[in-house]
């Protein structure tokens, strides 16, 4: 008996089905996403849409014959998948020997036309707001996380491709950059604790260097780097800082400021090597959701009616405004520049008073008195 062309195609197509089904079964991507990615890569029809078109009876017959033809090898054992892309039919297919991961999938599609965005620091305060905005805009996004995905992003967790890794792990970064066209580098350590200095310097400087190197190697279209106004150094008395301000060595510069300045130098080095990048320098970022660290502690202290305030004035900016600026810069032709992002300058006393008033709390704040740092563990400070 001579095989008909359709039967030959059905046999050849087994691998098209089975790999797609294993990807779906392992939770890497759902059938609709797999179909969309493969169609974007040049296939006329995604595997699940094709299985729905062919039908369960034909698929089962061909799969069974293939299983028997290979002496019932375990790797070709039939398995049932509940529903194709539309979820209308049950389809039988062979079980592949290889278990695919999300990185395998994106390596296969590395040269396709789909833009994929990478966000480092996606589990942090600013990064979580950025992820939410990108998801809302329908952007395909991959996010690095170190150990766990926080509760603050659980509402969008299933719409983000999570990649466990670290900006200090070059091998993991290489995999994370597969198929990436745009990068938002938010990962950083913010600390004024002496015992965190080494970790902060390593992550903020070496981690940024690794991201820059990978971005150049991967040929990404553009990188947006989150720095800080702290990287501009301290303004002289009566002077104000601008994007044109030059860094000056001073004993007044904090270790955090030094780390952010040196991380910016890695971005400028990347730009000199051909990378399209922009830098944002936000002042203290305010927003809800992360109450136990960073600037969220300001609101928490106002809620707890913390009795003291820090003297002086600082700049503040809404987290959603920072995200809008970052996305706008990514989508613009602007490159090789940095931008200060700040809403208003507020005295700390006025800020805490307004926070307490809006939270329905009594603003019981007084100037700092001797010993207040010792009494309240005041080594913690706040920055963008």
C-alpha cells in the first residue's frame, strides 16, 4: 500500500504537536500563547489550532500507529491533552523525551518578530509597578526574580514570564536575555547600613556591568537604566542639581550615591560601545504596596505617629509618574541622555504632617532631640 501525502504529513507533524503539548503540560505557556508565538515565527498555523482542525479521531489513529511502529517505546507513549487552542477537543499525542522550559521556547524563537521585554528588579517597589503597566499595555514581558515572587504582584503573576536568576549570575543572565529586544534595569540595593556596603557595591556596579554586557551581546534595541538623584552628588550651598551636573568627590557622598554613580558609568561605557540607552534619576519615589522597606517606611511611620522628623528638604515623585516616564523614554527615539524625575521639593516636616493628615493620624512630630537615633534605631534612611 502506498502512503498518501496527507498520511505522511500527519506522521511528520507528530513532533510539531508533541513538543507543543509538552510545553503546555509543563506550564511554560498556554496553548493560545504557543500558537501565537509559532505563527509569528513563520508557521502557517499553530500546533493546537492544527490539532483542532484535524480532529481527535485522525490524531489518535496516527499517534497510535507511530507508537506501535516504534515498538511501543516509552518516549512515544500516547497521552491525552484536554483541548486545543480553543479548548473544544481532546487530542492524543506522543510524549517527547525532552521536557521544554521557557528558555528553550524563546531560544527557538530567538529570531522571530515578537518583541520581548526584560525587567530586572521586577519584584521590587518600582519594578512591580512597571510590570503592571507593561502587562496592562499587552506587552510580552520577562522578569528576573531571586528567590520568591512577592504578594504585591500576584494579581499579574500569570501574565509575566518569570525567570529565576541574579544580575551577578552571568550564565543565568545569558539565558534570560534570549530573544530580548528591550531592557528595563531596575535591580539595585538601597541601603545605608555599613554591613550592606559590600553587597550593595557588587550588585549595583558589577550587576549593572553584567546587564550592559549582555544587552550589547544580545543586540537589544534599547535599555532604560534606573539610577537616582543621589548619583548626581551633593549640591553646593544655594546651588541646585540638574542633568548636566558633574559628579564631585566629597566626604558628604554616601556609599549608596557612589554605587549609583559608578553604575551609571557602566551605562555610559555601554553607550560608548554602541548600546542605545537612557538613564532616569528619580528623587525619593512614593507609592503604596511596599510598607516595610524603602520609602514605604515614610508612610508607615506617619501611620504609627512616629514622633520625630528629619530636618531638611528633599525631592519626591509618584511611582506611577516614574513608570510613565520610563515607558515613554523606551518608546521614544531619545537615547544617550539622562533625566531627573522629581515632582516637588518638600521639607520633611511638611511631608510627614500631610501624610499623617491624609491617613487620619495626629502629626505628633518634633525636631530630633539628642539620643533619638539610639532610641528609634535611626540608622535607616530612605532614597530612590
